[in-house]
C-alpha cells in the first residue's frame, strides 16, 4: 500500500501544518496515524487519547475539515486520495498541536446545570422509572454522550456567539429536564434560556450529523426551547 | 435584554413565522390569479378598496412581517457583527416600526378609500 501523506497542525493558535509520511496499514485508524507520527517521526507532537475504543471521548480532532473521534475513524473512510489533514477541534483554544483547552466546553455544562440534583437519600426507596415512559425514552435518546466535543467543534453558532452553551451541554440539560427524580428543573430551564442558550440554536443539525454516538442534540435543544417557552408563559421561571 | 424577554421574542418569532407562511401562500395565489386572469390595476383596486376582509388579511401580514423581520435581523447582526445589547435592540425596534408604518401605508393605499 502507498504511504499516507499526513499534514498535522503544529503550534498553538499560531502555527502551521507539518507534513509526514506514514505507512498505510489494514484497518488503520486516524489515531493510529497520529500515534505513529508521535512515536516514529516526532516525539514532541502533543495529542490526547485514552481508551482507543470510543468510550472516553478524549481523542476528537478535525480530520480533513470535519470533527471526528479519531480512535474509531478508519483512514479508509476519510482519506480517499491517501491524504489526511489533522487539526485540533474548532471553537476551542489550542494548547499545543492537537490538544485543545476543553475548560470552556465543560464549564458550559456546569452553566447549563448539567449536574443531577435529587431529593432522596440512601435510606429512601429507589425511584421507579418505567422504561416505557415518555420522559425515560427522551433521556435514553441523549444519555450516551461521551463528552468528546465533536458537536461543539462542528457548531457554527458556537463560532458566532462565544457565550452559546453549545449542543453537548444543552443535550445534557435536556436529559436532566426529563429525569423525573431531578429537583432543579426550573433553575435548569432558566439557565438554558435565551440567546446564549437553547434559543440561539439554528437547527443546523451539524452536531447531530457529526455526533459519533449518533445522538441528536438538535432534537433535545428543540425540546428545551418549547419547555422554556412554556415555563416562561406559565410563570414557572 | 432579560431572559424572559429573549424567550418571549423567540416565541413571537415562531408564531409570526407560522402566520407568515400562511400569508405568503395566500398572497402568492392571489397574485397569480390576478395576473393570469389579466386584471388591470384599476380592476384590482376596484375589488380591494373597501374590502374589510382583505384589509384585515394584509394588516395581519404586515404585523407578522414587522414582528418577524426585526427579531431575525437582531440575531443575524448579533452573530455576524458581534454587536449585541441596547443599541441593537433600539435599531431593530425602529426597523420593526418602520416596516409596520410602510406596510400599513401600502395597505391603506390599496384597501382604504374607494367605495
Ligand atoms: S443544531 Fe443547534 S447546536 Fe446543533 S450544530 Fe446546529 S446550531 Fe449548533
Ligand atoms: S453529544 Fe455527541 S458529539 Fe457531542 S460531546 Fe456528546 S458524544 Fe460527543
Ligand atoms: S480514545 Fe477514547 S474515545 Fe477515542
């Protein structure tokens, strides 16, 4: 097989692409390519990964212009002409090479009240939530998020409005709004309202298109928009 | 602008969008009908002037435009020019009022007066 021609972002906000040749292999992933470069060509290359099997959400990068989880992206799927351009995620400050500063991404989860607030103690009975209930089904549809930041990187509204909470934080808020055990519904709806929250979403569906877990933050955000409007009209928030 | 106002603006834009969708269809069908059956301007005015139903319909149309356009413009300017806040609210408010004024001027011209 022909060698891959790989261009990798070097530097921080300022920087440039550096070219490497990487031997092509069967079933090679984009993360394998980056790892090869770091081990065989330039040990100073900085990148992040942990699980290598699509669980931890730490390996996301921009590959040939699109945000992807690299450990489960096969080279054969994205490098049609044996060329790869690998850059850090968009919409986040670059620390070095392929490593972004994820703080604002996760801070926004906190701002969107992404933390469960319950009222029971360990002495209480378990809450029974039917898997068939409407709320539980909505939670199921959004709960598998691995916090990879791919959606955040793919969302143009984040680019245009630095305060926008973004698809992942809002998706998280939506799963909690539908968690019948949660007691912070009103505060959460208030936290995600307005033009830095769910109402800023243009329903572009980029996040949904790119989410490696097949989630639809867009659908959750649409649900939040309606729930917030209803809560505003009823005076709940 | 307060969170509550932002949310209500969003609601107003959604509802005005629904109204607009309906109005645009009715407006287009009417226009195509008028053109295809070769009505002259005088004939059209003859039918519209004094018609309460058409007056009400186009007033609704103008109201929907005057609500919908400035809210959308406010978002677009906020995102594209990174300009938000009081000044922008005032500017888009004025644009909304102007649209309402010009729109109603046209409505009165076509539907008011006459017999
Ligand atoms: S649907 Fe909304 S959150 Fe998702 S990419 Fe588009 S604007 Fe961003
Ligand atoms: S919603 Fe999808 S793309 Fe976004 S952080 Fe979660 S898993 Fe990643
Ligand atoms: S390395 Fe864990 S998801 Fe890719």
